[in-house]
């Protein structure tokens, strides 16, 4: 039976894996992912979940075991964070090319040095070129729903790619929000058992290493095409999910309170919740700012962003990540710039670095960023293309 | 005509068809032919070490590999998937070379042993990184020339089989392609045991060891006869020497290979002492439980 109660993000993720009937869970503990795998271990020990839990000795092995199990026909769930994601980097490249629809939660946490246990998005965004579909979640409910959707997307024979539901450590992983756990029969009906077709269909030359370069180019192009097809599937699965379970996340991006907006802020992950309140308050004061929550980062919602650009004069991208020495600003803003470059009439594009190393993204900061975007609309100019918001606050930026 | 027919029949039955990408005289294909005759078709192979990978390229079995640095780990996933599916009838064999098992993936093998994963882990040991052009590994023997030890290796070979035996796994064995009956018996025994089985086999490498490719079997046979490569098994902790030849001087083995050409008399003496010591220790513990 379906039920609703307060639930932390990590517990919701465990429910997501259980309801999806993951059969093999290789995992290695790392803060802030630990409660997730402890919940799964407990569920298996209690007999509530039927799965093989592999207590691996590190993340590199967690990913390798995930690949082995998936190639052998099992539905696989795993999760990690930060250093763990970097540790498994060598393995992270394998599932897309091997077309293994593994689901791995990335519980976002900043990467060392200056190690932090708190979230920013560099760990998952670092994986942007590897061929994993990435969906960023705002709260426990979305985590649970996205995991079920993730299997449906990844295992679709038009896709056959791994999927990473990402959510911020602590702000989502350890914060209890009301969460509805759907009925198992309903989920079973929505998500049939994993039919393992793709790997066996792969010609031998793709399995061998080293492969001939010609085959590599072809295999990579196929992954690219699958990524492109995934754009439609992500939307389709979200629509179907809404029909059955009554909850939708608007596919790749959600426009919040944008009806009368001249400009928008684009946020990802947990900061979106705070931003919703700020935008509401600012609109009550007559300021024409709207909010866009970027849920899907891979495949990147290029067309959707171009549509936004037609409606709003300025777009402020909030990057909870760094890309040192980049062409300009954070990773999301660079992607956005490329997407918008194709337009004849480009909007003003602003970029903010905020919440790095897991510092709070405060209401004041969001208001500050919104004001900057509105100021750009008013003056028709961007004063500061890349704005390190917290350093501004500390008076550190000249 | 009769010979052709015999060959065709053998070829038809063989799980290894279509030649190999290995160097002439490589022990890899020889090992796999013997092993596959015992393992049979109900086997999944895991592992992607370059040399071991070349040897397995034309094996007609379900095969999965990621990259050479991934040892035992993907096989762990396969074992778990089979358990989830309730398949008890399949042997999972995880292969790797000495570099993968002794160096970069050592922790992985150790962890799979600790978890007692239901698989046969093979170490196909040619005593250096041969595919990349003969670089020293942790399992290169003392004094051996490689391109990264141009003066000969300063340190000893890691005793991996004994290290794995101390994990308390049900079965550990050493093997050599020069002794097919012994090798096959060990694989057959491993197939009948549940849990982590470790078989460490020598893979003669004419390219890296510097000898005539026609002499592969002779060279590794001398390895056993000089007790440079003792053949034993450790079953549930109990050591059993499966071959106890009258010891020949190690020099007979060393002199067959160009990689030992620069050894001084003192170094040969040191290697001889070590072989003697190992032999004595092994004979002393033959039939005894050696797990602490």
C-alpha cells in the first residue's frame, strides 16, 4: 500500500531502489551516502528487499561489480559521493560504452582539497562527458520518484545508458521532507523486469580491447545518438509517471512563477527550494524575476533553454561548482552559453558561483543574484559576467 | 587424411578457435586450452589483462572484461547476478596477469578472497608487464632484467599464493603448463569447491624472458624441477606438494633465459639459497595446516 511520511533523502533513495527491485547492490560507504546503503543493507537483512548486497572494498570495485552484474543480466543499483565518485572514475566510463543501464545515485559532496562533507556539484558534473544521464533532485520525493524513472529511462531499448540521480548531501540526503512511497504493485506495473538485450547484441569487436579506432568512433556515435534519443524518453517517462503516480518534474526543467518574469535564475538541486521562496517574495514586491529549476543536465536541454531565451531578457545561471580557468564561469553556464550561441537574438547571460564546498545558499544571496539579473535587464548590460557571490559578501573581490 | 580428421574433430570440440593474438611460444593459449578442456562450456570468463586478454580473445565462451586494472571485481558482480537469478550451474572464472593481481589489483583480489566470492581467480603469471614491452612487476623475480630494471630487479617476487592462502579461502594452488595433468586436476578440484579458489599458473614468455619460443615448456618444466616454481595446493588450510622432484640447481633454469644473463655468481648463489630454503619450508609443512 502507498503511504506518506517524513523521510530523509537517503531513505527515500533506498525505497526507490527497493521498489525498483534492484537485484544487485555493490556499494562502499562514504559520507553523505552512508545512510542510503545502510538502509538497503537493513532492508535486505530484514527480508523486505530481495537483492545481493556486495560489500566491496572501494568504489573502483563498486563500479566494476556493477558492470559485471549488469552485463550478466541483473538490475543494479549503487551510490557514492565526492572522493568515491572520483575513485571510481576509471569504471564510470564503462557502462555507457558497454550499454549497461546501471542506476547510481550521486549524493553530491565537494571534492578535496579543502575537503568538505557538504555538497557542491563538481563530483557529478565532472562526469558530464562520460555518457551517464544526470537528473538533479530537489527533495526526498523527487529522489524516490527519479530512481524509479531512471530505470525506466536507462533500460528503454532506445536508450540503454546508465542514469545518475543526483542530490545534495545533507540538504537533501539528511533532511526529512514529506514523501509518498508508492505501492509496489503499481511500480511493478510501471517498471517491468529488466530485459537484458543490448549487451548481447553488441558485436564482438566492441567487447574486445583494444578495439579498432573505426569501431570506437562508431560505438561513441551510438552513445551520442542514444543520449539524443534519451531527451525524448526522459520527458515521456516523466509524463507516464505523472499519469500513474500523480507527480511530474517537467522533464528537464521546471519554470517556477515565470508568468510575468523579465528574467530568470537557473538553479540546480536543493537550493531551488530556497529560491522558490525568494522569488515569491520578490514578485510580491513587484520585481519581475522568475525561477527555472534545471533537473536534467545530461542530456543537456539545449532546445528548452533556447525556448527560455525567447521569453526572458536575461538568464542568471547559478553554478554550485567551479571550472578553473574555463572559458567563463561554471560548468552549467558554459553549457548554457553554447546552447544559446546558436540563437540570433541572445539573452544576457550572467553566471554566479555560490554554495561552493557546501556553504548555505542563503535567501539574501539569491535575492542578490536576482537583483543583478534584473539590473542587467534594466541597463541592457552585464556588469560582471562571473560573480563569486560569497567573496563579494566577504569583500574579497575587487 | 586421418590426422586432418582428428584435428577437425578436436577443433570442433575446442572452446578456443581461430588462433590467438599472442606471441609465438606464449604459455597463455597453452594454458587456456588445457583449462577449457576441464572448465567446459558452462563457464563465464572475466578479465581483460592485455596478455591474458590476447589469450582469451578467441575463446568461445561468454566473456566480459573492463580493463586490465579491474581484477576479480566485475566477476564479483557476475557471481552476484547469477546468485540473484538462482543460477548454480555456472563456473565464474576471473583471469588476470601478474601485474593486475600482484600490483594494481592486489587489493581487489584480497577483497574478493575475504568475501569468499564463489569464483576461480586465475593468476597467469609471466613475471612482468609484457604487453607494454617488458616492465617490472611485483611478481618479477629477483635479478631478472626488464626494461625498467636494466640492472636486474633488486627485490624479491611477492609470494601471492601464500598471501591469498592466509585469507582463509578454501583453495589455493600453483600450476604450470609443463604439468598438464597436475594443472587440470587442480582446476577440476577448484570447480567442485564453493567459495574463492585461487590458481596461480606460470605463463612462459619467450619475448620477455629471452629464450627460443620452441622451448617454452622445457623452460617452465625446469622451473618446477629446480623448485623455482614449486607446485602445491592449499586446501582448507592444508598444504600439499603435488610435485616433489629431486632438486636440480637453479642455474639450470636461470641459464635458459636471457633475462638472467647478467646475474653474478653471488646472485645465483642467493637465488639457490632461497630456492633451497623455500623447498625445505614447503617439505617441512607438507600435509600440515599452514593457515594462522
